[in-house]
């Protein structure tokens, strides 16, 4: 997770925003983020090079966004 390495030793909090899953089931994404945040491991058990996301100033929750809103935001900014 390259963003984790970049966020290390930064003074600001990093937010991860992903599209809402097509099937509406957010649990796999939330569980994977939880494991990275608290244990520094992927859902497959592979250790992250940056370590726990909680140690890298990541926001404690994964943010899920409707794809239409994200695309609209990209057009505005």
C-alpha cells in the first residue's frame, strides 16, 4: 500500500475513500480496512510495508462514497 508509506511521519490525517460496492455489501471492504488499520495486515494476512495504518495517521474508518458523487466532485475540482 504505497499511500501508507507516503503517509508515514506526516502531520495530517489521511482518509481512504472508495466507491460503494455494486452489490451493496460493504462488510468485506470494512473488514479489510479494519485489519490494515489495527494489525497492519491485508485480508490475506500479508504484512503491510508501512505497518499499521493507525500508526501512519490514517482516519479510523473507511469512507464509502457513491460513484456518481465522486465523479461529480472530480468534475468540480
